[in-house]
C-alpha cells in the first residue's frame, strides 16, 4: 500500500463516519437504508484494509 492509497482510504473512512453520525433518520427516502447498508460495512472494512496493507508492507521489507 502506498501513501496515496493510505490517505484515500483514510479520507473515505472519515467521510463515511461523518455521514453516519450526521445523517437524519429520514434521509434519502427509500434509498437512505441502502446507503446505510453499504456505509456500515465499509466503516469496519476500511480500517482492516489499511492495517493489512501496512502489515504486508512491514513484512515485505
């Protein structure tokens, strides 16, 4: 994982976290739950992706 991938992943994670914390309950009508269903797993998977990328880089060096 290079620096650009790391910072893009981190930025996406912050955007998702802010969205989930600030979105009102009735956001987006019927598409709101779909967005939340996509956002919640990403909230947990992006840090895992970053940690695996950092670990692979440390082991590879």
